């Protein structure tokens, strides 16, 4: 017998018990494939959850998909919506919801084209509070369109921006709570025959 055939047989004998152990119940008795339909839920998601709880099978993570802890929709985050509304007059350079940052493009008013500002807002939390936003304002001053100098400035703008964003976010949150309250208030629970007996 040559070495490669020997290694194949040994490998097969080592792996086989793992395959056979998947066919047995926790009590050690072998079961038929498919199992008892009365003991398994019809919904595939619930069946998977039940199998995972019982230690049957395994799950391969989908690395491309987002897992919990990340906002599902930007429209459900009041701070995000409020920030976009407050910065609505400025062109946006970069907006990354999953990264939690908004960066505007350089903006200059018609009166002074040699001076422009750029704003970046970083979201530190999704709670509506004053320390939830890291706001930076940059100013660019140019002389005749040349020799531009950029520096972080405008300490007056930052508190005003924060105030406007928090005010708008609070209003959004209040409106959402009222909508949910009204929706639940008007909801009629279905009557099931077993409840009547």
C-alpha cells in the first residue's frame, strides 16, 4: 500500500466520526433525517434558531452584511436628519452614515468670495444631547483667488449650529413619539376565538 492511499484512509477514518455524530440525538440514539415534523416549527427562521439553541448545525457569518448595532435607516436618526436640514443651504462633499460623519464643501456667500467656510460634523452617539456632536468649522481666506490660508475658526458658528441641530432633533423625536402613540392608540387588537372561550 502506498503512502498517499494510506493517508487518505486515515484521514477518512478520523473525519467519519464527526459526520456520524451529527446524525445522533443528545441521548446518543440515531435519528432519521428530517425528524418529527410535529416537533419542529414551520417557519425556517424559527427552525434555525431552535437548531442553534440545541447545538445542531452551525452558522457562517456574512462578512459583507451589517450586523446589529448599526442604524438601519438614516431617516430614523433624529440627529442625522436635523444636521442635514440645518446644513441644507451648503453643498455636501462627503456624507457617510455608517461612519457617522458629514462634511460640507467650501461655501462662500455672494458678498465675500475670497472667504469661505467648510463644516464637518462627527456623530459620537445617536442620543440627542450636546456632547453627541463634534462640530468643526474651517475658514479659507484667499487674496484675489490665490495664496489661500485655511484655519479652524468661527467659534461663534459652532454653538449656534449645535443649538439649531439639537433643537430640530428634539422636534423630530417629539413628532416620532406622537406618531407612535397615535398609531398604538388607534390599533385594534384582533379577536381570536380561543380568547372568547
